């Protein structure tokens, strides 16, 4: 699904297309991720990697109906309108967490693990 959204921008150029990965764009929703329950955060992470409701349900051993309820709450809590936006918030949140874990002497995360 994400590829279908990105490909037209590649074909026509990026002028006028908002930078969906711009951290400033998602800073407010990222700040709200900690208000989600642990299970909701797990669902959010799985959304971020593009999992379907069925796949999320199987991975977490819950019903699809429960997954849908979690997603509805996640969208409301983060103040976003779609799964795609929630997935982008998940990616931005993961990047922020990774950056916070890096030593100050390696701000770009270039040191080999």
C-alpha cells in the first residue's frame, strides 16, 4: 500500500509533496505514544511495519475485532486519521527511541555495533 502512495511522487517529482518522514510533522503524535498501553504500542509497531489486521491478530493471539478496537483507540489517541499516518508515527517514534539510545559521542549512529 505504501508503495502505491510513494510511486506517483517519484514519477512526478517531489515538489509540493510534504515530507512524510519529517520529524517535525510527527512530533506531537510521537509525544503521545507513551500514553498508549503496552498492547496498543505493540499494535502500533506492527502497523508501522505494514502488518494487516489479520496478521496482527495472529501474532498477538487476539481477535481481529480486538485489533480493530486497538487501532481505533490508537488513531484517536495519536490524533491521526489513518493507518498510514499511524505507521509513520510508529517509524518516527522508533527513530526517536534509537536516537535517544545512541551515545553522545556518536549522534549519527555511525559507530559499528
